[in-house]
C-alpha cells in the first residue's frame, strides 16, 4: 500500500543539502502575489512621498524650478497624487512658467473637477499668459466652489483692474476686505480703482487705510503721494514721498514722483536732483530721463535736454511723451524737420499733444 504524503503549505524539506519547494495552491499564489503587489505599491508611494516632501522643502526655500523637478518625480512615481500636481502648478506659477502651470493644473482638474484651488491657480496661470477670458472663467469657478476664499476675489479684482473694469474690481476688492483677506493690498488696489475713475478723495481714504494696515509698504505711501499731487496738495505729496523713501531708499519711483512734484512748483534744481537720484537707482527708467529733459528745457539747456530725451527714447522707443518733449527741444534748436518728425511719431503713438503740435507747426 502506497504511503500518502501530507502536504504542508510553505514547508521546505532539507535533505542532503538540497532544497525542495512544494507547489502552492491558486489561493496561496494569489495571496503571495497580492502581498508582492502591495509591497511594490507601498514602495512606489514612499518614493513619491519622499520626492513630494523634497519639493515642499525646495518650494519653501523659493527654489521653485528645483521644486518643480521634485514634484514631477513624485507624480511619475504616483500619477494619482493630486497634491503633487497642485504644488507643481503653484511652483510653476511662482517661477513665471505660466503655460506649464496651466497644463499641470488642467491635468489635475481632469482628475478632480472639484479641486477649487486648482481653478484659482490655473486662473493665475492664464492671467500670466494674457488669456484673460480663460482666467476670468477659472476665477468664477474657483469662487463658485469656495466663495469664502479671499484670494480668489482679490486676484479676480486684479484681473478686472487690468481689463479696466474698475467698478467690478471695486466689488471684488470690497469682498476681499469683507473676508479679511490681505487687507493692506485690497485697500490699496481698491484705492487705485477709485483713482483711475478720478475719485481722488475716495482713493486717498483707501490708500491711507492701507497704510494703517501696514505702514511699511513704500508703494502705498507713493500712491498717497501721487494722489495728493493730482489734488495739487504739493506739501502733502512731498511728505508722502519722503516717508516712502525713508522706508525704501532705493525706491526709484518715489524719487521720480517727488521730482515731478518739485517741477510742478517750479523748483527746478530740486526736481533735477530727484530725477538724477532716480536714475542712479534705476538707470533704465525712461520717464526719469524724459523728466530731466523737461527740467533742462525749462532751464534753457536745450542740448542737455535733447541728450536726456534721446536717452529716454533709446530706452523706450514707444514712449510718446519723450517724442513730444524732444520735438519741443528740436524746435528751440531750430531743427523743425526733426521736431515735426517727433511730433508725428508721438501722434502715431496716441499722444494728442503730438498731433496738436504737428498740426500747428508742421502743416499736417
């Protein structure tokens, strides 16, 4: 009678140094395969998480391009890791890689259509690429999904401002303020909307509120100054520019605008000093050279004025005011052909003054 052999799962017999493995049942094989698959999946997830954590660390260090590489590695290990897609898109926005950010965030939205922050970030990307219609749709979708996110309302307001829809922008910034979001910036930008509408008193109220929320923002003080300049409050304007400069001694716009205020008061030497200080900080700022040209014209230094106007045009060949000014300078230098060319160029660039000078002096 043949002796029956008892089979024991996963048992190994060691005879004379030779190993024999018994066969597994289908159920046992499936179990072993599932364990192997789980271990492989866990290893993949661990690798993805490690790359993701590295990306977060690099992002916090503002090494955005390196962070993007890390998030890309994380996604390659785990294509369903939505947080990696989101942070990759944010890093691409911060690195001004707006087209890439839009693509990354579109992939995320395809995976999770209810990811409200993804619409917000993709709107930023579209705004960066100048695709304002797409950006507007995404801001609206983001607000629809998360109406209490002040950042979405704020950014939507900046888009509306760029589109010169100041009334709509005011509503968006007001909602941002109601939601307690980035108050200094929201008050400042709502003030800019009122200034663009010519409502200088309301603009000033908002700018001053922004300065209260954060007294260390030089650009807010500069905005207060430029608004007071428009209101012909010259002493108040200069005081604001002085405060801006005390916060940021390299704030070239404040020097330029303080110079413009001094020019309005016919204080040519003080104005010239400020304009020269402006270009010592930023020698690529064309308006300061145009302003130097204006001061030297007033002081009847026509050759010096022309050199400054030439520099302004060299830096910005589409700067209409510089052509108007140079035309006036050339007229005083008895170069009427050159003057008319400049005024005609200014007219082509949209300067009404250029057209007026051309029609009055050049027979156009």
